[in-house]
C-alpha cells in the first residue's frame, strides 16, 4: 500500500485530537496538514491547541510544530497538497455542507465525522463492518459534483455505533422493533470534566438532535444502493432516548428488540461471536480482530473496563435475556471518540484506500 498525505480539518477539537493520535505512526496515512478556525490559524499546533489538548498521550512530536491552516480561507492550498482530508468541525450545518462540498469539488476527498452530509442520498454513511458496499454510490456522487477524484464519505453518529453492529447479524431473523436508551459520555460533546464541571454527579436527559439521528441513521446504514442513491430501509421500527451521563468516554446502550422469527439466546450469542466484516477479511490496520464481543458476566460491559477493547474499536455486549414485552434485551458499549468518531473515520478511510478511492 502506498503512503497517503492527509489533512485533518478541525484538528484542535476533541475528535481532531483523536485523529492525530491515531494517525501518528499509521502505516498508510501521514498527517501533513492541520487546519481549524481562523482563531487557531497561523499558530504552531501545540500553541493553537494549548490547554484544549485532552488526550492521555502528549501531542505527537511530528505535529506539534506544524502551522495550523485556516480550513476555510486556505482550502485551495490544503486541497492541493494532500491526498484526502478527515473533517470534524463544530460549525453550522449549512457551513459544513458547503465546506465539505467545496473540498470535494477541489478534488480533495473528505472523510467526515460531521452530521451535515449524512442524509444526502449519494453520500455513503458507512460502518465498515456493516455496509461497506455503500461506498459504490461515490461514482454517482462524483457525477453530480462533476469531479474525477473528489467526494464525501461519512461515518454515522457515535450513538448508533454500539447497537447497530450488535443488531446487524440478527437481521436474518427479521428485526421488527427496536427500543434503545443510550447513556452517552461527555467527550461526545467535545468536553471533559474540567471543561464541563456541571456534569459531575449529574445526568442531563437531553442531547440536541441525538434521538432523531439515532432513529433515522440505522435505516440509511441498512439501506440499499438503487439508481445511484442509498434508499433507506423501511424496518425495523426504532425508538430511542439519549441521556448525557457522567462518564468521560464510552457510549452505552440498553436495547430491547423483537423479531419476526424469534431466535434462541444461543443462536444470538453465536451470531455475535462468528460475525466478521470486510475490514476483518481485508485485515485493515485499524480493524478489531473480534468486532462483537459477548460477556457472560452480569456486570459487563462496563465503560471503564471495556471501552478500550481492541484499541477502542470493538463493541462489547452483555446481559442478553428474554424480556416481558420485547423478545430480548441486552446492553452494549462502544468507545464514542474511537470507534464512534475518529477510529471509525480512520477505518472508513482504510476501506476507501484499500478499494482505490484515493488514487
Ligand atoms: N466528540 C465526539 O464523540 C463526536 C462523535 C462523532 C461526531 N462528532 C462530530 O465531530 C465534529 C467535531 O466534534 P468535536 O467534539 O471534535 O468538537 P470540538 O472539540 O468543539 O472541535 C471543533 C473543531 O472545529 C473547529 N472549528 C470551529 N469553527 C470553525 C470554523 N469556522 N472553521 C474551521 N474550523 C472550525 C475548531 O477549531 P478552533 O479550535 O480553531 O476553534 C475545532 O478544531 C462535530 O460535527 C461533532 O458532531 C463528535
């Protein structure tokens, strides 16, 4: 595999910092450009990120002295100097739509963590183990944009990254209805306990826009490529409640599910243990060896014990049992800034690189 030069747009943010730590020493991708808002532009990265650096490891040495570029004003220079960019910015939806499309039209592919483009029918929203074939829609997107190389591919919201993978191998039993309550970490809001002290000893029962995304996005991920666009699946029925909880990293979901043909508990656990996706078959550098991990202990999964499983790229599942109203209930967990954000973005980029989309 050749080496690709990459840019990180939103490099000073929580997800951007994760990108930088994950890409330090990556076998295929080398960060050559860091970009953020005009507030950070022109400063060396270490100075621009300053006290906002929230990772447990220091700023990678090779990044610390890079001069931060302005993601908006410098886009022609950035697009011309890298093979593709990761993008994770905190901007208005319309501004993100036009920023990402501008990079794509400048022939710079964008692998995005932002939600703005997720429901655009010719933009693939990919969980690489679940719907890798959706990247084929990029050919139609390039026709719409009039580009040879430029396109946008997105990863899904962090909240669905635990329960959609767990439900995916069970679709063969006919998923009829799903109820998911998510318990979401504060890093999902780009915060730490130092920057959000009100979250200590507290739960906030509302995360703007999260329930809508958690109910709609699985249907696109399970959709079909038809006539140059992704057509959303019409089932299962999904309802969610999303709560912010006092946890630094790791989104947990309590899931209830009913099927057309109810499987046995052993069938479900077996389906989870045996599940492998394209990233495992292609042995992509960031792919977990075992994606879905079932714990039989009643007190697992736990955020502190299990969120870092397989470098934070695996999903942990536990407490599968019959329910009085649904067929089954269980609990699952994924790391929101690794699998749910930057790690999921890097894995998607590895899939795109392996399939030649950056060449
Ligand atoms: N945190 C998560 O777990 C998570 C998970 C999935 C998806 N996401 C999504 O990822 C994106 C970033 O989230 P985050 O938590 O990393 O946010 P964050 O910590 O607030 O970081 C925001 C980044 O956006 C940059 N930015 C803000 N305004 C800009 C502008 N006008 N032009 C260019 N850059 C600008 C900031 O640069 P400055 O430092 O210069 O202001 C910073 O680098 C959001 O769309 C979020 O919804 C987050």
